[in-house]
C-alpha cells in the first residue's frame, strides 16, 4: 500500500488510507509495531539497568509510552477512516 502511494497526490493518498479495509490493515500494523517496540525496549532495560527501582520505573514508563504512541497512531488512522 505504501509503495503504491509513493508519489501520489494528497487526495489520492487520503482516499486510499480512508478505506475501511486499509484502515484495518494499518491498525493491525500499528499494534504489531508498538508491541515489538515495547518488548524490544523491555529487553534492553532488563539487560542494562541493574537497580530494581529504576528498572521498575523505566519498565512502567516504557509501557505507558507504548500505549500513548499506539493510541495516537490509532486515533490518526480512525480519523482518516471516518473522514474527520
């Protein structure tokens, strides 16, 4: 989808991304990418932060950040999908 839209005008890109099936695909992609990001950062934090309190704080921050990024992306996709 992304390769197909390369070089297209704004109206074409918006119309394509506004299609419900494309929106569903992008929502699943966002969920997968955000999950992968959270797990990857979790492994890095667990490997390199040795004190328990900072490790716990960073793991919670990582989870909240991942949720915020996922919600922001999902909101943008849904706004495009519903034409707002």
